[in-house]
C-alpha cells in the first residue's frame, strides 16, 4: 500500500477510492504511508532553509543554522503525523452523527490519502519564493479538499449529499487543527525554541 494508490488518486480518484475501500489493508499500511509521505515537507524545508535560503521580497536570502533547521524539521515531522492521526480520530468520532459506522482504519486511510497532495507540494520549498510557495500550497490544499469530498461518501458508505456535509465538517476540524499547530509553534518560539539564523 505504501504509495501504491498515489497514481490512481491523481488520475482517477473516485475509482481509486473504491479500490482503497475494497482492500482496507490495515493500520500498519496506513501508518507506513503516513510515515513516508510526511517526510517530504521536513526534508524539503531543511534543504531550502539551510542550503538555498528563503527570500521575502528583494532582501538577501535568509538561512537557518543546520541545528536549528534540523530541530524544526523533526518537530514539523511529528506535528504532521500527529495532525493526520488527530484528523482521523475526529473523522471517526463524528461518523455516527452522519449515519456512518467506519472503523478507525477507514478514518485513518481517509486522513492519510487526503493529506498526501498537501504534503507532496512541499517540493515547492526548493524554490523558496513566497508567492510560489503560496501558489503551490493553494494547489495542494485544493486537491486535498477535492479528494476529501470525493472519498468521504465512498469510504464512509453514505450518500453523497450527507457526505458533503460530513466532509465540510472534517475540513472545519482540519482548519482548527492547523490553527492549533500554528499557535503551538508561536508558544514554542516565545519559550526560546524559535529558529536561529545563520549570518
């Protein structure tokens, strides 16, 4: 299952969601997928912040020290994994409200595969221009949301009309999680665990 459904989710997502629903390869396979795909944002962020430098406007590029970038990349990795598991739990927790009775594995598959496009566009960090990163992020978010809306009715076994409301609730929870992660980062920065810039 590791990366096995990626091509299908980009070329024929509805059909691939049906394949995922039929196979249900277990928590271990979902976890392997998450652990692998969640490596992309931290790795690309580390490379760009240490070796390429971030540009904001016309000023000189900004670099992080290797140790600071490594710390932030590791923290990002665990935050991304935790976010996917939290989203899966919220999806599972809300399911009965919408007349669905999924296993936690189904909820985890949904969260893992819908987060994948957002993680994959992190390759844009290799060209760390703010406008480019915002455009890439928008593309990743848009496709992740599209996968969510197409996947919920299929994986949760509910009508599309109810699936739309269910998916909208998941999107709302995802935004709350994102804000929580950002708030947590700000708190850590204020405690002295923020980035250290190289000169």
